[in-house]
């Protein structure tokens, strides 16, 4: 124990946010206000004070923000983050002797007997004006006599001296505290505090019968800026914080296969992809995500519909990476050259889009790593390399990487170099394939290494796995993650799951990205829900989550046929063949996707997840939820039944929306343009999935006097 530890009387507990005792970083976005709470208390009745200490990781000195008490020993403070990358914060607290003194002095002064009031014991006056003047004269004579005799002013002098009052003694105590604060202060502020201390001593020497409170609020604030930290308690941990760019919190992804971007029957190129970017940008997406663009192996190449035998001309799976032209740092010859890739990146910038690459750390048998580093793979007893399998299924076109290799350090460096290679070519967003099948310590190291030079890089984890593993990857540094949204279709499970991932503690480190479909996942709901089902899932994904994405054009064209009953694989899956898409199909949902992205960008409330709030509604086939940011109040009501009209009555939590319980308000449907006049918590809803499966309503308070006779309060 350090010498002062036993005198550090304040206890600090339950600091939030704190992820796994400070093992991992909480996450925020550039410009955020970071709110920190802590429980701080001490023994007895002394006041407690504290400050939040924070800094960027590259700063040497702390910045400070004062805590304020919320009640029940819970305190809060906050700070704004003004730079990307790592930050650190902690909490310091102490017994606030000066604050305690100010509080007690108020009580002492309030308890004084006012001069001129009848004394309760003998019925005499406590002292009129003349009497007070006499007392003061005696006091002055007494002080003078004490000074001549060498006594301290204010001490008792013989039987004729009046004992020093509690207030006078308290003023001397305050003077000592101000002197101590002045020693910690600087220049003019030190002189101000020292002068105030002298004033308190002068007032104490008068030993008056009545005092007014002697300090201004400015003086109190000044003294509190220079606390005595001799016995302060500093929280046992410095807690990490990671700050991302805004795209980490708010993004819309559009995935499509470059090889299907060409003319019918012709392998698409990166130049073809560039020509389609204006259309994607027009739909309002921010990020174009392409499956792996690397050479594809020929050994054990998969044929159409995941056939184990490829026919001549079959293009194979892009995730079987590696061939005679190279591996993860090469481009499939049919797609083009690095000059074509540079042109694609330039076209993306011109359309305010970002290109996301798929990083899949696995190899086809012809990958250069297999020949150069066979010890990076598992060797079976017969000397062959272990291919991927999920018995009895065999995936002989893919070799998994062995993260228990004795050469793991060189393996880690090579894998990291793949990210560095594409970052040097302008890529700032990566979707990582099956990261949960790779060593978690590798991800923690690799992502940290990337971020040392490039804190702006975004990593999306394609991790459809157990919750703790998904959360673990987020803690290791992944910016966003796929979620279970694809399979959550009922009101109860949607409400429970979205509440889990958008509230503390999970939302402190985990950012969900909601996808209704992927090339691997055609959920049963989309197989049977028809076009209304696709529309419903798009609306849910785009409004429940600030981050969302679709695999297109399969999604907007409502591709819904499975490879076989009970399967989530697509019939004629684009993973194994070129596809031709009719983007001009009049039944395309592209207009709806465009509208959803426009609504999201126009309404800040939809650009974050932490204000998601569910509301009661009488029908379980209807789900109601809102997001609010300041005056921007958006309420979504969605019909979860893609086949039938559903009706019900809302029971809105108007307090959470900051709307008057008894007042009227306007509900403007951003999808249809219709305007409803609503009042109170209960309003009638009727949603026909064939017309529109949802309302996206902006709510505006409206005074009753503004309503005209006969206005409807129902849909």
C-alpha cells in the first residue's frame, strides 16, 4: 500500500462504458459526445467530487471534465471526441473539503438568530440597532486588546469577551482552505483566492452576531477548479475507447457479382462494374461490395448449383481463391487488370461510393501459398492437405488455413499484408468471410496493426455464428457485423433481438448490419412471402438498423426459388455461374430501395441505433417502433404478414417521443405522402401488404386549435 492509500476515502465503482474490465474498447464515432457514468461515494457526510480524465492515445497530458451527481451516488461526465483512433479515459474522485465547507456554512448562516428578535429565555431583545453598535464597539476594543497582549484576534480575552461564534470559526476554516487552493492556482487566480481568504479572516475577527453568506458563485467555482488531490482515488484502470468515422455507424451496402455485370453470356469486367456504379449511387447506397475478385482455382472446381463436378466453361466459386495467376494479391484475369481496378476506384469516388472487398482467408489447391508454405495448412496422415468439410459434405476446392502452424508468425504477417496491399490501392472497407473460423488472437493483432496507420478502415464481419463469438469479434476490433436479423421474422423475436443489440452493454462495442439476404442465405420468409415479403424485409432492415445491406439484383428482383425444399441456397446460385439480370423489370423493388435510402439520409433519427424504442400495438402481426433525435421523430409501423391485411390500435409511449399525451399531432407517411391527424396514444392502423406493408411516419406536434372540423384521426 502506498503511503496515502489509506487516506484515499472515496470508492469508485461501476464505471460505464467499460468492456470486460477494460480489456476491450468501447466504440464511438467522430464528433460523438461520450457519456461516462460512475458510482462514487465515501464515508460519513463529507461531500465527494470527481473528474473524468480523458485523452487521445498520442497525447501526453490528460484533459478533464467535471462530474455531476445524478443521485444515489451515481455521477456522470462527458467529453467530445475530435479525432479518429484510440482514446483513453478514467475517473478520479476525492473528498471535497471545500464543497463540504460551503454546504455547512450555508446551514450555519441559515441557523443564525436574526438581531432584533425577542430572546426566548428572558424576554429581552436580542439586540436593536443601538445595542448591536455597542456590541460591535466592544468587539473592536477586545480585538485591539488581544493584539496588544499578543493573543490571536478572535480568541477569548478575559470574562468580558464574547466567545467566538460558530460562523466566525467556520470562516477561519474557509480561509485556510482558500489559502491551500491559492497555492495550487496560478497567477491572478491565486491572488484572487488569497485575497478572498484574507477577507474571510477579517470577517471572522469581527465576530459579528449575524453574517450574510460571504462568497460569490464565481469564487466558489474558482476554488473548486483547484481541488486538493493529495488523497484522491484514481480508478484502477485506464479504459480504452475507439473512435471510427461516421460510415461505421450509418451505411447502406449493395452487393453484386462483377462477373455478372457484362452482356448476356459474357463474363463481366471491372470496367462493366464501373459503368453500373451511377445506377447504384442513384439508389442511394454508400458502399458497393464485391465478392472475391481473385483468381479462381480449377482443381475440384464446383459446377452450377454447387455440383461437385464442373463442366467446361463453369466459372467456379470466387471463394476458391488462387491459381496460376496468383492468390489474394491478384485479380482474376477475366475481370481485368490493376489499371482497370484503379479506374473502378476512381469511378466510385466520382459517384460518392466506396468499394468494399471480400477478404476470404482460404485457398484453392493451386494457391501459391500451398506450394510455398505447406506448413500453413493441416497435413493429413497420408501427406495430403486437409480440405474443408462438414461431414459428410466435402469442399475439396478449398483448403482452410491452419492457425496452429509452427510458422504462425510468418503466416500472420502475410495475411496482414493482404489488407495492406489493397489499402495501398485505395480500399478502406473490407467484408471478411467467416472470420469466426480464424484465430481470434490473429484478428485482434491484425486489425490493430491496420489501424495504426489507417484508423479510417472499416471491417464487416460475416459471422453467422454463436452470439458470444460474434460479440468477441466485435471486441477484437470488427467495426460492424452481420446479425441474426435474416431469420428474425416474428414480432416477439424481432423486439427482443433488436433491443439486445441496440442497448448497453452490447451496443457499446457491437454494431449490427442488417441484411435480408446474402448469396448464401435465402431465408424461408423470402421464399414464401412474395414481393410484399421482400418489401417488408427491406423496410425493417433499413429502419431498424442504421447499417443495412442487400445482395442484388437478386433482392430487388425478388429472387426466391431455393435449390431444393428446406434449403437456403438459391436455385441457379450466382456463386457458381454467370447470371443475367433484368434491371428494368417493372416489378423491381429498386424504387422502394431508393426511397428508403433517401428517407434515411433525410432523417438523422434513422442514422443511429441507440434511440430505437418499441411501442405496443394490439395486433401481433403489426410491429411499431420509433427513432428520435431532437425534433426528428420517426415512427415505423410494419405489417409482418406478407399475405393479409392487418389492423390494430397503437398504444404509443408518447413520453419517449416528447409528444403531449393529450395533444394532437400530425403523422406524415414518408412512403405514401399521406397525412394523418392523430391524437393521444391510441390510433387506428390498417396495412395491406399488396399496397404498402408499412408506414414510415414523421410525427409533428399540433395544437388542438389547428385541427379543422371533421379531420380524421384514423388511417
